C-alpha cells in the first residue's frame, strides 16, 4: 500500500511539473525556471492574502527583479561601454539641438506666412528678443501670451513635442527677429 501512495504522489508531482512547463510555454516565459523563496513582512503577507487570487505573485516578483537587475547592470557597465555611449551622445547632441532650433524656425516661418502677425505682436516680442540676445536660457513663459498660445496650439496640432525649449525658442525668436529687422525701417 505504501508503494501505491508513493507512486500516486510521484504521478501528481510529475503532472504538476508538466502543467508548469505548459503554462510557462503558453505565457511566453522561459522553458526552464528557477525557484526562489522570498520573504515579506507579516503585514504585507496578510494584505497579499486578500488579493492573491487576482495577482500573479511570481510574475510581479519577476518584473521587479528584472528591473533591479537591469539597473545594476547599467550601473556596472564596462568603461569601454560607457566611453562609447558618451561619445555617441556627444556626436548626436549637436544634431539634436540643431533640429530643435530648426523646428522653432519652421514654426516662426509658418506664423510669418499666416498673415496673423501684427505690429503690436512684434512690439510685444522686443523683450523676448532682448533676452535671447543676452544669452538668457529661454523659456516659453518669457514669451507674450499670444506667442505661447500659438506655439502650444501648433505643437498639439502637429503632435510634435518641444524637447529642448531653449533651442526651439532660439530658432523661433531668431527667425522672427530677422524678419522684423528686415522690415522695421519700412513700417
């Protein structure tokens, strides 16, 4: 009788391992998984009991562990990898900043062509021109309200976020200032 129970439990254990393997395959997981034991404070364990049926505890732990391992791997990347990353970022930084400046210039050109700019609008931009010419790091808040609204509306319409406000506004204001300088003596 003892051998029958032993055989029975071995079959049950085998079935569970097969089910675990099938579930692992169907969820896109790894074919082989290692088991870990984790400890949680008593209070958390009690709270977990109330929601454990609606929570895949193993998956939650896997995701958390994966995040932490990735962070530690990034922090401990080799000097060679860091140097390559730094060089790549330096090489692409200037291109990125110039693209942001061009984007600002394009927005300004569109406003110039829209026939909506007035003399008053140019007068309200004089302070913004002055800040730009002094090398102040530019912010949308420094612009007159009409210009902020115009930019924000255009950004929303084109779904094109401003990623570097200073460079965008530098291109935007430079283009408007050049246009003003070109026509101010004839107005």
